[in-house]
């Protein structure tokens, strides 16, 4: 079984975290998201994957290679220019020879792919679209079906009085390769506004596969924080690296934890991390590799990438730090704030209200406070 993963986006909504790192490569609980995704596909019987890449393609090659490390076959195909969702798959059409899964590279889900494939085959479908229910359908494109789950209509961001279903397109498809005869070559072309409406008009069988599996888009700052919290509290199936060293506390490799430090799970700690005297790390939190948490620091609901250094008395709450930041004493980073890579923040700053700090920023003492 083969799959195509669309990883061509620039990750604009998630900047500054994606300034140096493609969105599918950002860490999710200390593991590149795309790596977790590939392992999940492998475990559900998908042995060959094509990555349709447009941005920072070399980062994918450096990290993933040919897939042999993950016990699968991986093709990394770079688009000459952005082709859109359907156009990107058309660009790799020559590698497809049967029903193919197509995934958006920023969707986190534990969807049962084997069940979806069995449904696709049973219905003799040409296109099968995974669907998920939402509380507020007015913010999404709805998919209307008949009693046999055959797609009848797409309704984009309807008014409340026009809502007939709460099922939306969840970004996972199974497509028979011959359907790409409707996709023009070498052009920007989308599934949602191009191919799927055409398939409705041609009458080719297209079905919806509803599921209550976990589903979220990791491509926005707050949802990136939220998905970490969901993983740590067990809302989605996820295998943590390392060993469980205390109640809901996992450690990968070795760390130096002062006996007076307080760690309350769920917390994941990367290798080489140091947690000094009196520090408090309250879950759900993730510390990357080679982080240094100074004396009397307080962390709660925080996500730290690798090599962050926090000086004494730093407070982090519901925030994300990219790689290699230096945070001065008694600085507070709270309330959805996002710090890029290699920033130096002086003592006694306060960053809150979803503020975003771009990579390589230097702030002096008390430069930002509220």
C-alpha cells in the first residue's frame, strides 16, 4: 500500500517556529511530527510513502533519507513551484499504481486506516474522504452524503440556517490513480475547490468515511500547544520515547535532576537536560534535549525544543520555546507566547498574550513588560 503526504506548505501560520524548520518537521513530544506520522502509517500496513515537498526539501532528506531507518520506502519529490493539493499528487502520479492514501502533512489523527481502506473497497469508491464531526460547522466546509455515504454536495462555511450536517473534510483521502485524469498537469489545482466538485459532476463514485478518531490541525500556535497537552493527558494514542521514571514522567536517556526539584506529570524530558534546585515542572510539559532549567524556575504547560537555557526564577506557562534560546533571570513567558530559535532575552521581561518573537532576537533587561 502506498501513500502521498502533502508537505509543501510554508507553515506561515506557525511562524516563527517554522522560520528554520518545515512545519511537518517540527517536534511533537521531542520527535519530528513527520517521523511519528510515517511510523503510524507503517504500522497500519503502508510500506511506501511519497513526500510532496516544496519548502526546505533538504531538511526532509537529511532527517528521513530513503526511509530505510523507519523500515519503509520513502520518495522525497520536490515540486518546481507550488502546485496545490491535487496538483502536488498529479506531480507524483507516475509513482502510483493502485488505491493511494493522501494525507495533509499538518493533520494529527489516529484514524483507523485499515477500516477506511476496507470501506473504500467495499463501496468500490474512486475517492473516499475521511470526515470528522465538529461543534461549529459554520467555520468549515461541510460534506453532505446520502444514506449510503455517497457524497452529494460540498457546502463551504454555511450560515447556521443552512447547516444539514456537522461532518467536515478531515484531510485524509483514498484515491484511485485514474481519477487524476481530471487534474491538469503542471498547474496549481486543489482537491477541495477543483477535483472533488469535478468528480461530483462526472458521477464517479465518491464516498465519505465518518470517524470520531482524534483529529486536529497542528499548524497554528495554540493548536500546537493544545496537541501536546492532548498527547500528554492521553486523548490521542502516542508512544513516548524513553522510560517512565515516575508517575506520568518519561525520560529519554540521562538527565540531571536536583533532589529538591519538583516534577508533576505528565512531563516528557529529553536527554542531557539539567533541572536545578527548587525548580518546578508541572505537566502537561515537554523539555527537549540538552535544556538547562535554572534554580527556582517554574514551568507549567510549556513546550521547549532542544538546548534552551533558563536562568534563575524564569516562569513559563502555556508557551513554546524553539531551539537554543537564552532566557534571563525572572523573565516570564506566558499565555500562548511563542519564542523562535536562538533568541536572547534579558532578565525580568514579561511576554504574554500570544506574542511571537522571531529567531535571533536580542532583548535587554525589562525590554518588554506589561
